[in-house]
C-alpha cells in the first residue's frame, strides 16, 4: 500500500519500499524469536536495510517523475516549480516511511534490551560450561572452549575485542543486560537501538520543518521518542536509568531555543524592528535558566537551592507575558512547569514527582 500510494508509477522505488518493509519484518521476527534462525543474520538484515534506504533516497532524487511531460504541457509557465514540489513531497513521503520503520526497529531493540535486563541469569547459576565474569568479551580457556563470545555474531571474534570490552564494560543493570546479550551474540543491540532511535527522531524533526515550518509545539510529541534510548558502551555510555528522562527534555529545550532564535532573527530581518529583536532576545535569556536548572537536576538528581527556583520563576513568567514569538512563550511556560515539577520532586513528593516528569 505504501509503495503504491507514495511513489505511484515508479516501480523501482516501489520495489525498494516493499523490500525495506520486508527486511524490517524479518529483522523483528528473528530478533524476538531467535529459535527461528541464527542471530548472525540480524546484522546482515540491518546492513541490508540501511543500504536499501540509502539507495532508495539516491534513486528518488535522480529518477524522473512520472507524467512529467503532461505536467510541462499543461503548466508550461510553472512546470519546473511543480516538478520541484512533487519531488520534495515524494522525498518527504519516503522519509516518513523510513521514520516509521526506524521506530519499529528501535522499539523492538528496546524490548530486547528490557527483556535481557529482566530475564533470570541462568549462566550465573551454572557451575560449569560458563564462568560469570565482569568482562563479557574475555573468558578463560576452559569457558571459551564451550563458547566463544563475540560482538557482531561471530563476524569479529571475542578475543580480538577483549581489551575493547574491558574499556566498554558497563555497570549495574545495563552491564548485566550486556553480558546476557553477549552470550546470545547480540551485544550490539543497545547501540543499534540508539542509532535507530536517533535516526527516527532526526527524520521526524525534518518532516516537522517540511510540513509545519518547524512548529515548536510539535516537539511535545516528538521528544518522547528519545525515551527509547538505552545505555550502551559506544554512544551513550553514561546514560543510566536515572537519567533516561534527560534526552527528551534536553531535546525539547534545545529545539525551542533554536526555533526562538531563528524566529527572532527572521522577524528583525523582515521588518527591520531591532527594538523587538532586543526585547525578544532578552525574554529568551530570561526563559532559558529554568530549563538549564531542570536538565541539571534530571542528570544528577541533586536538590537545588529553593532560592534558585524562587528567583528564576518570576523571570520566566515575565518572559511568558512579554514575549512576541510562540517559541519563546512555549519555552517560558514550559520552564515554569519544569520549576513546579522540580519543586515537588525535591520536596517530600519525590516519587510522585518523578512519575509526573
């Protein structure tokens, strides 16, 4: 359906869209049901999906659109403009398909990571056949005779990555999940899940800019996608379970700040009103500190002095009342909400406050 609806008349792109969809289905099925086949096929499927995605986007930008001669005959004065709009719309539609596929892959990998965290550690109860070790990439000779650990399903032997494994060794629940995934040849799952999550988020931000001009309120729906990020040994080594709420809030704050700066500059450039530029720039500076304090609190969860919130709260309210752009108003209003949540969380309602956050 997607192939026929999004790229009608372009059979090459239609075949590629169907192929990527089938690869995603095969990857998720094999990941959640490992008894159906060897996990060594999973990196191959992931690489095939990535390559097919790139090839599809390259071909989409080079292949001619269908019925272009008819459009040029009916709209001779605006044929090039219509062709450019159709090309952009087709590109955005394909990006939407790949964003959905990335989300499916990220969610499936996140489920696998969570299952590895919650499943009982059978190897720890076995007296022989496997020696539990803090280094998931290096085992004794006796243990490696029965099992050879790896990072990419046997593509790279475990002894090659022994020193690297020591450097990437995680602690806590993430380390336990990594050791269990390594025994299954799936130590790459957290990193792959983070890549898929960031890819889906980036594509969705692009689609928001393309479809709405970068509406700041859209981040309220897009930022929670980053909750699927996990601690991994390569990209997000320091992102523990306690900091899992930081990426969505940080992305929300950064996007609002960047959008506000762009709106203020474009306003001044279009109307030449530099007084408004100074006013809105000042309101932006008044609304940002609460976001910085809240992000710091989500990272280390150390209570901040109550005087800081009392001092910055009225400044954010002033920014909310005097700002002339939507992005600054949303930034200031969300800053006030963050301050209230942080206040209740820092006080005796810590557990309820974290649930609200």
